[in-house]
C-alpha cells in the first residue's frame, strides 16, 4: 500500500491517492478528496501554473514589470546586494502562492502581492523604487511609465510635445542606464526611437516638424523646444 497525491484534470484539483501494489504492478487505486498532502498538492499546482496550464489571474503585467525591475537592478547595481530575480525565484514564489491549496479554484485569484511584498526588506523596496522607478518625471509635470525587460533596454513612450524642455536623455540606476525614448507624434504614432535626445533636438526634430506639423496644426511646434514645456507656453 502506498499513499500519494494525484491531479484530477476534470475537476482541476489535487486528490489523495492510495494504491495497492505488487512490486511495480498497481493492483488497486483509490482517490479521495480527503487527506490530501498539502506539500504534494502545492507542488502539483505550481507545476501546472509554471507550465502555463493554470493561470494566476493576478500575476499580471504589473507583477512582470516588478520582477523585471528587480532582475535589472541586480544586474545594473550589484553593489546594492539586491536579491535579483531568477527562474528559481519565480518557481519559489509560485510554490508559496499555491501552498495550502488543493484546487485551481483556490489559487485562481490568489493575492500574488501578499507573497511578493515579503520578498524585499523595506530598504530594498526603497532602493528598487529609487533606482528602477515605475515612472519618470517630465518637464510638463506629468510622468511617463518606464517599461522594463530582462533582455531589452528600458524605455518610455512619449509624445514629442511632452519632451519639450527636456534636453538630456533621462537615466535610471543612479545615472548608469539611459532610457530608450520612443518618440510619438501628437497622434500617438511612433516616430523615432533614440537614446540621444540632444541629438534628436539638433537634427531629427526639424525633420519631424517638417513632415508632421501640417497634420497637427493645433499642437505647438516651437523652433526652440528646449525653452518650451508641453503646455505650449515658453518657460519663464
């Protein structure tokens, strides 16, 4: 007789399974909803979450951005001693989210942040927000969302008018990492990607103004964008 856990695909839950064996031959197998080993259940659930078979509804883009920020900061500023984020960390986090549950119904809308909030100390959370912020400030008082990826440059997508008054390329990670800027037309269409904002103002902006300004006559197109803010008035 051996005890274990098994996955019931029809009901999407873990069940306890008792088997009577003779050597490697299973003579009889019985399944029950009672007496399920919670560690085994968490492992079975986590395996299916990690494979994509089961979806954690609250593991959304905000979580993926948080993990990407953590991974990037660990790489960009190793002297901070941040924990980083690896595939093993993802496995461990999913296992913690699944712990104590036996069915997909129980984890489907689980509070993912309950686990992730405990991943960092208060000081580490402050460092993450400082060096890998979710948003950066623009001259017009608005902010732009920074999109992070473990294998691509971090970037912001900003309408050209919202960059008026910003001459230098914004940076993060204590000035070590310049942001890639996706410059958009007033109609939110992509125009150019650059890490050299000063170079764009020196040459690319004039070409953009020549080609696009006629389609957006209500938007400001100053000759000197350095002295303007996005509201369309000269900086005092």
